[in-house]
């Protein structure tokens, strides 16, 4: 029996490695949340925000020119800005995708670095989508963003970034852990322990009808404990590469070094 459930499940699960990625890049006083201000968001202590929407696919690029996922993302950001949940001037808008594809509208939006370039990117999008009418699936979102709320879309695009990963989103985490001087042999162990802690923390918050917000201080406390465990594991593994034989052990016992 065919089903799109696996793809939908991946889309939900992807939020957890992305949240972990943002936690690894955050600092004291910051928070990372899931399903509060977008799929994943970082709330910085200075009041700035990263609002990230995560799109995934197991078959191809989910962000094509006429993708509902693409235009609904901008639709939701505009609604959040209009409702006061997001302040555009203090927000960086990130769209993460686990599949790369042919460069298109979303890439033009991401490349726009200023007002002039954002205007050109929007005009390009309108020319590409000139044949889209109110019978198309994206019309509700496209019309709301590109026509009805064009000035707000323009402001968002100036602060917009497309990030593209691979598969389940863990490669970026491995890179961040390497930057923190974690031994390559211990990265999977650390990801498993921290990822499990984060999943439990989010699940318990949701079950208690609380927003899934993880403070950097809580993450730092857990990370340091697991990091110390990973360092001890590394020492154990090193000792097992060339363990001492019985004669060497007996000799150490005879001389009774201080560590014994």
C-alpha cells in the first residue's frame, strides 16, 4: 500500500536535528524552540530571532517554482509579522531543505542582499509565474505574498536565506561538533545522547502543555556532562588499541606507582 506518510514523518523528525544544530551555534541567554515561531527558531538574548522553516523530501526537490511548500512558507512568515509574533527588522528568515535541485525562484530570493536585488528577484518570480491563476494550488499563498503584501514580502526577502542539507540533517551537526574539538570517534555517541535528551525535553514540555523552548543553559549543562563521558570513552578506546600484557602489568604492580 502506497503512502506519503514516510515523507511527512521525515519532515517532522527533521526539526530535531535542526534544533540541535541551532543549539550548538547559540550562546548564553539564548533559547531554541520547536513549533513556536516557525518549525525551529532561535531567540537571542539581544532580541533578535532566527525563524526557520524546514522542508524535506525523499524523492526530489520540494522547493520548485510552483511549490506549495515554498509559497506557504512566505505566507506564514507574513502572517506572523502582521500578527506581531515576528518583527521583520529583528528576524532572519531561514528556509532549510534536505534536497538540492535546479536553481530557481527560491535561490534568487536567497541571493538578494539588498532592497534593489530583492525587487528584481520578486519581478523575476512574477514573470516565471505569469500563467498562475486562482485555480492553481499555490494561488492563495502566492497572491497573498507577491501581490497583496508585496512590501512585506520584499522586506522578508532582504533578510531571507536558503540553506540546503543532505538526507536527515545530521551532517551539519557533525561539522559543528568537530568545531568544538569532539573526537570523530565520539561524535555519533554524543549526538545520540544529546539528541535523546532533547527529544525527551521537548516531549515533556508538549505533554505538559508548555511551549517547547530549550534554554542554552540547560543544553550546556547536559552537553558538558555527555562531553566528559565521551572524553572518558576516548581514553578507554585508546588504551584498548595496545593493551599491556601480563608481564607489563606485573612489573607495574611490583614498582607500585602512585596511580595505583
